[in-house]
C-alpha cells in the first residue's frame, strides 16, 4: 500500500464494504508505526438503502475498534435525465468528502485492481479516448489537497484473503448484486470469465491505463499554453483564436476539465463543436450537459450553471454590510470607498438590490441619452443568460448602478463602490 511521502492528515472514505474495511485496518496498523500521521474516516450516508443506518452504525464500531475518528455525512441524491443514480451518488459523495481535505491533506479511497479493470471496460463500451481509458489515476488533485488510491495494484481476491486472515467483517450492499447496473454486470458475469482465461489481464489493463494517462497528460501540457492565451478573467474562451476542429475540441475538453466539470463524451463534444462553436454569429446556441450548459456569446464560449428565476427577489442593503444573493449568485456590498464610482446614499435614502430589468430606462455615466436596460446589456456585451442574474443597485426608486457594468448618470461620485463577488460559472 502506497501512501503520501510526508506526515499529514489522511482522510479515509469508509463505506463499510470489503475494500474500505481492509483499508481502515491497514491505516490503523500504519499509524501505529508512524504516529506523526493523523487519520480520520468519513462515512457518507446516501440514504438509498433501507440498511444505510445500520451501515453507518457499523462503521462507527469499526472506527472505534481501530481508534480512528469517524464523521458521518448525510447527503441527498437526485438523479436526472442526463445523470444516472450512480453518477449522482458519486458526485454527492465526493462533494461531502471534499470538506475534510485541506491543503497538504489526502483523501484515501479503496478502489482496487478489479475496479480499474471494470473502469477501463466501461470506458471502452462508451468509446472513450485516451483520457477515459486512463481510468483512475493513483494520485490526483482533490479539493485543497490530493486524492490517493493506494490499492490500485491489489486484486479483490487479495483483499478478501487479507480480511479473512485478520478476521475482519464488512457490510454487503445489496445493490451490488443488481445486474441492471453496468459495473455489477461486468463484475459478476464478465470479469471472472476474462481473468480466468487471461490471469494477467488486470496487470495488462493497468499498464494500458497508465500509458493512456501519460499520453493524455502530454497532450494537456501541449495545449495548456494555447488555452491560457484564450481564457478571459470571467472563465470564457475566445473562439476566434481557434480555427482547427481537432485542436478546438481538445481545447474545449481541457477547458471544461479545468473547471472541475463532468467531461463530455465524444458525441457530446462533437455536438458542442458543431451546434455551439460553429453556429452562426447571430445565434444563441446552447448544449445542456450534466449539471451545466455550454453557451456562446460574441465569439466566446461559456460554461453556465442553470439558475433559478430570481427576477422577483429583492433585498434592502446597508452600507459596508454584505448582502447574500439567491441561487448561489454570491454576494454584493456597497462599500464606503474613497475613490469609488458612486455617491454616498443620502440620510434616510433606501438602498436595495434586485434583478428585474423590465421597463428600466437609464443613461449610463459617459453616455448620451437614455436607453432601455435590455439594449444597454447588449451594447455592454452582457450575455443573454446573465441579464436577469446581474444585481441592480437602487437608491430610492431609481436605478443607481448595474454590478460590473456601469454607474447611472446622476449617481456618480467617489465615496462608494458596488462590489459583486461571484464565481465565474454563472
């Protein structure tokens, strides 16, 4: 079992199954020899099985036996039209685990050689390229630290033998026998036949996965400089600088991967390239994927999380006090700031924030004449999907500023600044 090269905190994802149960035991023995390492376990309670409560209690017992602190995280799992129950559970699980992995800390999961073989076979079934066939890396960045899979060169049979030798018990998830799930079908019916005929298949597939990973890493390093040149501060990329289709699709894939988004399949990537990247200039194309959309505006490509309608929302604000926005749109603050762009509100003047641009006509500072806000959004290059998601600052019943866009004439000054903090994916 390989671990991180220096003492740190090790966070074990403990499901209670055979694999993670063995890894818990190995970690407890490892810590006895290396007490400078801190070890804790996290059990994610998905609530998908009638036995989920019992599994959580059993994990607590095993953690206590091995003197490892255990934390239980309950998550809600929601599958959708473009995401399976397995994918949704996995996403919820890793989101919960990320909270425990800080800088220079390590998440340990118990995937093994049979899991790697199954992952490669599933990638082949999907028609994946080198990135998909690279399967699961032994080490990769995760949250603020790293994700380590120390058992990738160990077979399920070897783990079973270890558990028997040390008189370990574990929980069995009844869903693992459901052949409707592709991975279970491979595990129960296909992999035993393959490895019986070719006993060295696990090792051979692992070598192929490593080689594919090296090829993909080389490709990404060659593309990195190009991508850095075309990415804007708001996270979008300039399509005008991309002329070659093969390079363009690879850049789009790397761009999405860098944002931590689910990487599209080959068919989805082709759809993004043809329907969005190559759409006519006056189009407003969109491709919906698992949890996000890819859109284009003014020859730039954006990755956008779908947001709820916030046009009826509004909130009063106080000077120098952050105001939390709905729908994960961040926060806004009217800061007292010498050298700012806004005047200070008059005593008793109501200050509030909203999102609905309907019917508003204003004159931006430095512009001649009043225009409808809808037209001004177009002129200032605000993408269509952001126009009802951009905070509007009001003094009294008059629009004073549009966050990150302009200040309205008559409200200019040097005493305040309207600041919007939000991630790029909006």
